């Protein structure tokens, strides 16, 4: 989906609502409250009433769009911009692109971005298997000497898991100790995994446990080697880390530890769907099934 296509196909609220209704109720209208299929349309367009519980609703009721005063075409443009920005888009850039330099507010754009990110949080993810690469990195904070303990203490830990030719997972972790790493492995990696590949960081040895485990020694200048025709490397998960850091430094510029998880969710959602032609539609589908996000809860 391109920007001209979105402007042409979804230029009015009516057209946008038609699409959202199809995405939310692909098998026909259902009451969001009591799940009754006996639903009638009111005279007011796009508003419905449940015959069973008399609840009135629209396609956006109880979704990420709930209580928004922004026109739906603006929402659709914002969704497309965030979907197609490989390294993410800042709220300030979104504001300038949609409203211009002298109109709109940063607060509105920031809230809009975070509501779209909230819908990008993936649930019920399948366990990773096959060949899984795992690594940790440190983001944010003020650097006070390369490799020093002070520098690392000032940063936030991000754990990365990536199935070879499969999905990517990012996690904001409290630390990179073996117990923490083990927890992420147990919650996200199948017990039938072929092999877990990490660097030579000592904590991984205890975290992996009895699973087949291979390492590459970065300290010795080793970044990839071949064993029986298979490549032992963590380069694919590290390339995802590189994309994340380019987003932080080049697009978002500054993110808080409080909202780091939201940015990680956005990055992994877009990364795992980077080859899909229906990325825009799939994002909207998540937005009409995700719970609302109020400004009060976002800033609490």
C-alpha cells in the first residue's frame, strides 16, 4: 500500500469505517459486549445497536481508535507512515508530515504514535525453534567510557532472540544475568530447538542448560564459522540490533526507559512482517482488536 493509494481509497471517514468493519467482523456484525449477532443499524450512519443488550457501538468502539477526535483518514496516513518507516518515525516528524510545521501539536502526534504501537504488541506468539540466535545489547544512557561498568549501568538492557529465517523478539530486561536469560529462553524457545547460538558471554552457558549450544568468540575476532555446512553466527540477530539502534539515534533520537517496550514492539512487529504486502491492512486489523490506550494510563 502506497501513500497515494491510501489517499485515494480511504479519503473519507465513511470509506475508512467500511474497511474497519470488515477487518473487525469478517464473518458479520457481532455485539462487542454480549457477542449477540442480532444487530441493527441506527439512522445515524455507522452506528449499531445490539438487540439483546441494547448496547450502541461503532466499528471503533472499544478499540485503539476509541474516543479519538482525529479523522480516520489521518489515522490511516499515520499507520502507513509508521508501517513503512524501516527505522521508525518520530512523533515530531509525523506532526510535520501530516499537519505541517505550524499546525497540529506534538502531544497529539506523540499520543497517536503510541496508540498505533500499542496495537503492534504481539500476543500468543509461537515458540521459536530450529536454529535460534540470542544476544544482548545496551541502549540509552550516557556513555562514560567504553566497556566500563559505569557506562553499562547507565543503559537499558535489551535481549534479542531470532529464529534463523523466522521471527525476531526483543525484550527490555532488568539485567543480563543467567537467570534472566534462562527465563526468556524458557518462555520463547521450544524444547525441541535444534541449537541456540550466542557469543561467548559466560552467562549464556548456564542459561541455555541442556539444549545444544554453540558460541562465537567475538573477543578473538570470530564472527562466523561453518560446521558441517551450517553457519555458526549471531550476525542475524545483531543486524536487527543495528536496525533498532539506527532507529533510536536516527529517527526517535531519544526514548525513555518507561516506553522502551513500546518501541521494541513496534520494531519487531514491522521487522517480522517486512516482506508482507498486507502490512498496512494487518496493522489496522490489530488496531480494531486491541484494547484502548488512554492518555492517562500512557503517562501515569
